[in-house]
């Protein structure tokens, strides 16, 4: 429930939030985005926010999706036929990518764009990357790819060169601790500043791990 819903919610990544928000507000999108960095730093969250903003019918001035239009509501319910999430670790073969290549040819069923979010994209096989490259070289106007990875060095240079790249950095202990205190206050959890700082250090720059640790600690006290 605490996954970021707006670009401004991306803790510790203001440089990325600003650029993505501007792109969404100006409706100026490229066909392939690459989000890379350590785990738990907001890559997939940023991709999902951007996916919503791309198809939002009433995007806000700062680029955030409105959350109330039919497209946003379909996304929230997981009912959008044109927002496709793919786990690269489980769908890494050439057959899956060939199937994707066939499907991207068709116009969106409900939204303005078809958006493909491929998580852990570095797990694709070389053959799958070669098949994907053919689509990236001549992408249909109605398709946007969002790639997320913790290992960008494993992607072929030919794929990297066709993506707009965003490097997520480890989140500072101070930013993590401050966010944990906000969550604790909203959830009615008694969290001392020293405890928040300790959890932040243990999370080693990853907000997802920090929130998970907070949840475990809170559960141990109930």
C-alpha cells in the first residue's frame, strides 16, 4: 500500500522524478525507457507511474496521472488490456519475445498506447534480445517499452543505445528514515528516531527492504 503512486513519491530520486514528470506533462514520450539501479530503489514503481501517466486522460500539470479517469481506474483494477507486465526471468526465451513482436503490431484495445513493462530485462537470452531489437529498431507509433534491471551491463549495446536510460541511486539513510517515520505516523506505529535510523542502515539503500523491515518489527510488537 505504500508503493509510490506519483512521481514526487519516489524517495531519493528527484532527478528522475523531475524528468519523467516533465515528459508526461508535455506528452513527449520516447519508445523505450531503461530504469536501472540497485534493488528496491524505485525502478518498477517509476515504470508503473509512467505507464499510468502515458495513458492518463487528464494528466496533472506536474505530469502525475490523475488517478480518476477511466484509463487510470482500469490500471488500478488491473483491467487495462494495453498495460502488459512481463517478468524477464520467467519469460526469457525467443518464443515469448516473438509472441510479443506479433502482438505489438496491433493497435491498442482501450488506451492511447500499448505499454510493455519488462522487469529484470537482463535475464532475456541473446536470441530473445535479437528478436526484441528488431522491434526497437522500428517501433510502432502506439507502443512504449519500459525496461527495469539491476544489471544494465548484461544488456547488448544495441539495445542500450535505443533506450532513454535512468540510473537510480541507493537511497540515503536520512531519506529512508524520514520516509519510515511518515509511514509509522500514518499507520499508528510507535517508531523512535533511533529505530528508524537503524532500519535505514540495515536496508542498505533500498526502500523496499526498509519498509519490509519496519513491517516485521511492527508485527513482532503486536
